[in-house]
């Protein structure tokens, strides 16, 4: 188990267990040359993608028990809206939260319209 967060509450250091989705972000972002964004969620322009320092990509990561079409679609739209540059390829990386599945078995998806805009 990975431990993270060292906030202090009334002078006592609190160490919390790392959430599975945070650990996934820490493992996947380096595969694209970047790292996990962390708690820097949003600004006046809206949300931000999950990985920083990934030139050419806007990455949204999801760890889901039972991925539905709507959840995957929403992740794609979120990757699109979080892109920091118009040349960033927005991708959603979806991994089913099931013991035994490896990170390399995650799905990399995007909307067809977006795909055709970049590659069509």
C-alpha cells in the first residue's frame, strides 16, 4: 500500500492510505513522460487533465468498477475540455478496477469526431 498526504491536524501529522485511482495516475503518467497533477484541480477556465508534462497529450484517467459507455464518453469529453493546447491529443485511459488486471490492459479511447479531427 502506498501512503500519501502528510497534512497536520492540531499539530499531529496524519498519513493516509493512497487511493487506488491516485496510485494509477502515479503509474500511468510517467509512461507518457509526465507525472500526476495532484490536488491542482481547476481554475477559472475549468478542470485540468490528470497528468502534467505530457507534451502532445491531454490525459484523463479513470479507474472504474463497471465502466459504462456514459462514464467513458464523459472521460473523453473531459480530456478534450482539459487540453492545454489545441495540438494536445485528448485521450481517456480507462482501467477496470478488478484485481489481477494489469495497467497495460487499460483502454485508451477518444471520440470518433476527435480522432478524425487529428488523424482523418
